């Protein structure tokens, strides 16, 4: 569905719910809102989750996931899509099939496999479906170091050169670009590497020592999608998203939400300070 001139940019998140509000659908909608983009959503799973871990997961039936996608496609002029938690093979297949109604819309794939707490969010037998069916449709895939290693069945990259090499191997699976995230790495700076067919770009920021990291991956992917919905180029969208998340992580240190790995401050640009 074509957007009307000067229409409000719309981003769609296809992901699971986080009951504590720090990750998943909730983090995505907060991010879209903070960046001035209208957020729509397709729910794939419901988690009982807080800053200390995931206590339970209910994966939604494929039929209702498909119905949500059809409903959005029939009415909203979506400018970018972000996928997050897809849980199992049936969900991956349903989402891939549903994406046929959004041809030409930029797609950001966050290959969510494990929560910050270490809880598994993608069934092992669904990894191949993500690699072979979802990746070829992606504008950009945004794995962290552990996810990239798992996707390739390799050891975790320990240097920028190894990160880029793994990004190249993931690029061979079909996406237009791969953003290798260094948030779980070491060293004074976190350097994310955007691997493109034409080369690579590096985005660095000082590493912040904090426990306020819940939902960082969801938030970065959502921020990229928001900027793509606004019409940014991919490199520009990645740079703006990196800046947004860095400030959100820094601001998260003052939120004091939960007893574990607290959320980032998604609303740092608009939240009232007391």
C-alpha cells in the first residue's frame, strides 16, 4: 500500500512481548515513538520475563500471526519492518510467507536467539529456517557476536578482523548487509561493523560498564528500522541508531528498574526529568 504524500512514517515490529517492558515489542514501540515514527506490531510470542530472566514463553499459533500480518498489510503504508523473537520454525515460516505482502519494504532482521539473561528464545531447529528463508529477504541482519558464531557454527570472533570475516560469511547467506555488533565484546570501545557487498563501515562508541543492557539488541534494530522508515540510507540509519542506543544505555544507569539487568532509557530524548 503506497504512502500518501507527507504521510507519517510507519515501522512494523514482528516480535515477542516482554512483560517487563525492556525488550521485544515493548522496546520496539518505545523506540519508534522516541524517534518520531508510528509503530505497528505483530505479536509472535508472549513471555513472562523480567530483568532477571525469562520464566515462561507462550508461542502464538501461526494462524493468528499470519492474520496480524495480513491485517497490517491491507491497511497501513509500512515504511520498514523489524523482526525479533520468532521462537520456532513454524513462526519463521509464517513470517516469511507473510512478508510477501510487503515487497520492497526494508527489512531489519534481529536474529534473537538468547535473552540477556541467557534464556533461549529460538528453538535450535529453527536456526536453519532463519538462515535459509529469512536472511535472503533482509536489508540488514544484526547479530551480536554470540549469535553470529551460532549462525555459522564457529567460535566467537575476538577481533575486528574476525568480526568482519564472519560478517562476510553471513552476507553470503543472502542479506543485503550484515551489522556485526560488538556490544558483548571487550576493550574501551564497542565497534560495530556494517558489512556490505561493496565494503564495510565501522561505528565506534566508548564502551559503557553497566548492567542496564536489557533490550539493547531489540532497541538497536528498531532504531535502524525507524530511520529506514524515515527514508535514511542504511549507513545513515545505522549511525543514527548507534548514537541513540549509546545514549539510551548511558541513561539506563539512572532508571533503577528491576533487580537484574535493567533496561536502557528508550525515552531519554523525551522523558521528563525530575
